[in-house]
C-alpha cells in the first residue's frame, strides 16, 4: 500500500510524496508527515490522507474535521485522489454550518457528477485505516461517516446489478 497525503489548500491541493506503508519510514519522515498534518489542520481545519493500494481498493480519509467543525470525519473508498479531495472539501463546505448531517439520505448536490449517501461508520471498524485520526484524537471520542456513491451505471450498492469495488464499512440503507 502506498499512502499519499493530500493537503487541501483553498482551491488547490498540495501533494506530499507518496509513503510506502510496506517500508519503514525514518524518524525524520514521520516527524515531517505529522508536522504537515498538524499544519493543514491549523491552516485549513483538516487534512486529507489518500492511500493507494496494490491489491485492495484505495481510500481517502479526513483528519481534523470533527475537531475544527464539529461534524464527523469522512472516509471514501475506491475513488481517485483528486476527486476524493474535492468531495472532502465540498463535504466540509456544505455541512460545516448545519445542525445535522443527512445520514442514510440521498444527497444530489454534493457534487454535480453523481448523487451520494453518507452513512455512519463505527470508528472501531476504521482504526486500521485512519491512523492520522487515531493519533490526533487519541482516546477522545470522534465520529466518521462514509461517502457511498453509485457505480458507472448509477446503481447503488443495494441495487440489482451494482458493480464497483468500494468497500463499505458501515451499514448502507438507501431511502
């Protein structure tokens, strides 16, 4: 697996060099990565980590959204890094000032590309994937939602004919 941290910065994103999870990072690399995560949270309110995988689907997750905006962190499986980062930014922009996140409801306007659902995911199911969040929050409570999207034919996971490799960690219940 190769982890690539994507820092969301305003209208663009700065990418950090890919990190290979199979190789041991030097102490200097670990410190630089943790400093970058902390800087992005301080400057933007969150950090986005993208993990490209060889055999299993890649994934993306946020760190700092819960701390900065009081809404759940977000996890996205199997989408490319730029689209994942764009969706995280739009999620923060759309929901950071609302009283409640619309869980288990179709959302047609998060992106103009396709509708999505947000589902609750127990943090315990993600702990092996969201290491920057585990480090940030420690024993403090925090929440995650997972963004669920349709396949290229517009089918969601509960629809007949659904065909995509996104891994779903929570329980998907469409409307």
